[in-house]
């Protein structure tokens, strides 16, 4: 049975293991440095994240507004595309009154003369007065097309067609703004250093502890060989 260590031997063993205590203290300081460094980075990251959230909220508002305008355009375009073509009364251009001026080819009697009938339809923009009518000429009841409408004729029968839904035109707006970049919290270097310090400490403590214990066990089991030998030697 191995003998129990004396007080003096215990003190000598404590001196022999003081380097292990230092290693453990160094690891504790390394952990404290890690926590302090990570804490500073987290504080800076939180401030950057607050700024990013404000920027992203503003960006998201502009993007949502653009998407709303685009969706509204697509809705109106679909309605226009799905609207059937309509055949209106026969119309003809009246070039002497200006470009894109039309009048019906159907006539009605006005007093002793005949002239184009008064037009009707959703396509009428504004009426164009014929100066000849003021001098007793035949009234034209000419008109311009409302914005968004178009005539596609005349056909072989002289009938002009159109749509009762306004064309939305072309959507030329583009949203090319890039979203702001979110900040990142990188503590990989701190983690790597702490893990390396911990691995080194654990390895050194294990090796030195085992070495000390083997030396003590030899001294206890073979006292004649170790007699007079300084345990610190």
C-alpha cells in the first residue's frame, strides 16, 4: 500500500505544480480577453444594425411603392388586352381641321343641307368646330380621340374599330436601386484564439500532471531508491 505524503512532500509537490496553476490562470485571462473583445464587436455591430434597419426600411418603402405602381399598370394593361374590339359608326379623317380629327360618314339633314351626324362613344376627346359652319357651310361635328384610344381602320367596309378601355401605354419606369448591405459580426478570429489557448492549456496540464504523479508514485513505491533525493530535483 502506498504511503501517504507528508506535509513537506505536499508543499514540495505544490511548488512542482505551480506552473500548472499559471497555465490555468493564463487561460482564465484569455477567456476574459475574449469576452471583452467580443463585447466590443457586438456593441459596434448593434449600432451598425440600427443604422442598417433605418436604411432598409426607407429602401423597402420605395420598392413597395414601385411594385404598387407596376402592379396597377399590369392590372390596367390586362384589362385593356382583354377588352373586345368594338366597331363604331363609320368615321373618316378630316385632315383640313388638323391631324387625328375624325367625323362620322353617316349624315343627317340640318335645315336644307345634310351633314355628318353628332358622334357618340367613349372614344371622343373634344369636339372640333368647323369654321365653314359659321359661314353657313355644312357642319362637320368633328372630334379628336380621347387620350389612350386608337382607331384601327378603316376596314374594307369603312368601319373603324377601337376599344372602350383606355390603353395604359408603356411602363418605362425602372427600379434599379440596390438594397443596402447588412452588417456582419465576425468573431471567428477571437474564437480561434480562445480554442487554441484552451487546447494548449488542457494538453500541457494533462501532460505535466501525469508526469508529476508518476514521479510521486515512484518515490512512494521505491523509498530506498528515492531516499535522500530532493522531490524538486
